[in-house]
C-alpha cells in the first residue's frame, strides 16, 4: 500500500481568518468580474475542484469565475498580465498552492487581500508515483516524480480523497461565513449538506473497493495517491505528477513486469491529457485501457457532469479493473 509521510500545514483556524467576501457560481469564464456582481460576492477559483466548492457552498450568494477554462490541462495553464490584473479585482481568490505555478505567481502579484489557499485547510502528504519505493534511482531516470511540485514534494491532488475534500469544504464554508456574516447560516447549511454527500461517497468507495482480485492500478498521471492511500490501493504511475512527461524505457519495462506480477488488467488514462503512453503500455502488455479521471476539469468528454458523477464513474472503472467482488 502507499506509504505516506505527513507534512504539517497551517492550522485551519489561521487559514480561515480571512477578512472579507466569498465565492461564485461555477463558470468556465476567465477571472475578473470582481465586485459589482448584483450584490453577490465575487470569487475567482483557480480550477474546477475549487470552483465546485465555491458553487456548492456559496450558491445564490456568490458568483464564481474559474481561471482554468474547460478543456485546459491545469498544469499547463499560463496567465497573461491582463488576467493577473483582472485577478486583482476579485473579492476572494480560492486556489490550491503548488498545483499551478502560474496561478501561484499571479496570486502573489494580484494584491488581493482575501485569499483562500486550500492547501492550508487539510494536511498534505508526500506520495511517490506508486506504493513502492523506487528511490533516488527512479528520480535520476527522469520519471517526473513529485519534486515538480516543490514544498517538500507535497502532493496537491487532495480533492480525489472525499474525506480530505470535505475538510477543505469545511474551511471554505467557515471562510465564507466570516466574510459574509449576513448569510452565515446559509453557508453553514450548504457546507453541512456538501460534507454529508462527500461522506456518502467515501462510504461507497470503501464498500466498493473492499474486496478485489488486485489492489494495484496503473495510470498515466500520478494524481491518485490520496485515493489509493484512503482505500488501501497501490498507484503505479507511468509518468509523474506531470501527465505530459515522457516515461523512461526503464519505467515502461518495470511496469510491464509489475502488471504480470500484480494481476493488473487495465491501464488508465485521462480525458485532459494524451493517452499515447497508456495505449503503448497496454499494447505491449496485452492489457485493456479505461478512464480514471483526475477531475481537474469537466468537458463534454468527461464521464459525468460534475464532481460526484465523475467520481462515481471512477469508482465503477476501478471496480471493473481490480476485479471487485
């Protein structure tokens, strides 16, 4: 199973001590509506999982714009000086530090006073690209491991663990209550409802993956460390945290052997990045391919219309690949 090292982060109370306004309805538009949103709190979210939280908790009291448009791979996002200027007009910025370097820089330059960093609302961990220790040798071979994300290599993909996503939701809800006290009761109610839905989703994953023929899954993108850790699985990534990085020949050979050893039936790819390496590995090993979506964005190719639908599709695909009983 995945071995983790816990990295202490800022306490929730400190992270939630924000001085003002909140979030907005999830759209794929560029940021920059700021104030003047028909009395609503204007929030700019960095990408889909953050925008979804804003929409679910803020509902009618907020208006949300997303920096990352639908179909854009968040890791590849580039922000223009104009967008950085527009970002400064937002009432609140909701982002996840270390996931998107361009966003980190833009937020630092924006001058926005009310910033919510989701990375401070839960405990981030260090995950390798798998549950097995490939050590320094793997890094030397250029497999794109977690060092790309700085800050002790902490894995930012927390939203793929419903329990950690719920912790972030509570922090965002608390921040909104403080920023917009007139609607605090509504934010509290909406947060409780969302956390309840995430608790149900967590139970579905626990029950659905309790008994499987295999505990190992292979995916192109090292995004599923938290999910694997939560449900006792081993993630083996072809690339590292960057879905577009090219794996070394040694890594491909290693995965071919692992697939046979661990009774792996499927190589997973995702909707926003190339499936070339996944299909190459599958062809070389006689395996099937399927989608495991890291939920970094929703498009018409997604296996669902929102976070919950796509996560349940992921569960179904994992159950099939792992031989759930």
